[in-house]
C-alpha cells in the first residue's frame, strides 16, 4: 500500500501547475506562457487552426452537425486578451453577399483556457463556434458566397472581431 500512496503523492505534486504566470515568491515565472499578449486584443478564426487562419476567398466547409439540427459550419477560435474570468459571449453572423441576407448565426457563452503548448501556445483557446444555418437545407447552401463575422465580448464593453469572405462547400 505504501508504494501506490507514495506514487500518487508524487504524481499529484508533479501535476500541480501555476497558471497565473507567477512563481511561489510572486515574481513572473518565465516558463509560463501568458495569453494576454502585449495587451492588445487579438482574435484568430479558422475551420482548423492547425491548417491556418480564415482569410478572404476560403472555402467554408459545412454539413449536418453530429447532434442533428440545422446545417452548420464549425470554426475554431483563439484569443489574446485579458478576460474577467474564463467565459464570455461569442457571436457569429453569415451574410449572403449576393442578397445581403443574414443566413447563418451563432450566439453562445464560450469558455477559454490558456494554452502553454502546441498549436495554440500563448493563446486563450475557445474550441469551436458552430455557425448554424437555421431554416436552410444542405442543398440550398451549396456555393453560396458569404461574409462571416465572429465577435468575442471583452471586459469594459470592448469587443474583438474577425471578418472574412468565402464560399460554402458541402463537405462535412
């Protein structure tokens, strides 16, 4: 019994982490990557951020969501900003650039975690935002040109947004 107890204690000690960027004395810990950047808020959006950020002219993949319901286009988001906690409001809008009609939207409370390794190192990673196309069939959305805006609310009534144009492709 002493072996597993000691191993558990060592594992617990090894897995404790310091996420505020300070060491035990209160000094800045250079080994902890901060997610607030240089104080200027920044947002990056992409359908798969490992492959790059969204830009004008992209193909926007859409399909049926795994849980069912209205067609959707998933987007990953990451943020550099100081938040009052780790959750905030995220909204998305998709405008058909041929008609000017809003055909897609999302509004959700989103959690963010500071990533100190990998693709999202130095960013608050927020997972996916599912832009939903309520009242539209998959067939009706093929090759529709869109302007997409994703907005994250910040403290003090500030926001950070990213807008890009693309064309829908039924690939999911």
